[in-house]
């Protein structure tokens, strides 16, 4: 799904945004941490999670390996189990993060 001017998000409501930095982690470690942190965000009733993955320029192939793996996980059954209902590359960060809308966050009943 594409949005004009960027995806809807927590814009002025920083209290509804949970941020997670996976930058520099291996894909396996990042996915384990992602599951734990999505659970924590839902317990805190957050509607949005910014997942920082970096742009992928720090690996030998200079490709966004982590972002692609994390996005696929979030869009698949694992992400659904943790309440992810929408995942977008956050372009205002240069593509180095994903903005995830969660089901059951405050003000967001997905």
C-alpha cells in the first residue's frame, strides 16, 4: 500500500511510537529481538513501531539485507502473530527504517 506524502503515523503523538534499533545486528539476532520488542510495544499499548535497520551499506555486498529480512518477517505470519498490520519503508529516514502499525495500540484498534 502506498501513501501520498508518506504513511499515516504517530506524527505528533510521540507517546504512541515505540522505537527499536536493530542497526548492525545479524539477521538472526535482529529477528529474535524484534519479536521481544514488538511484544513489549503491544504491552505498552503503542500503535506504531519505528524499526531502525540501517540502509544496508555496511555489509560486503552493500545491499539492505537486514531491512529486507525484517520487512519480510513483519509482513509474514510471524509479524501478524505479534500484531503487525502494516509495514512501510520510512523514506524520510533515507530508507533506513521501517514504520510498523500495530493492532491494539492506543488509538489504533487495527
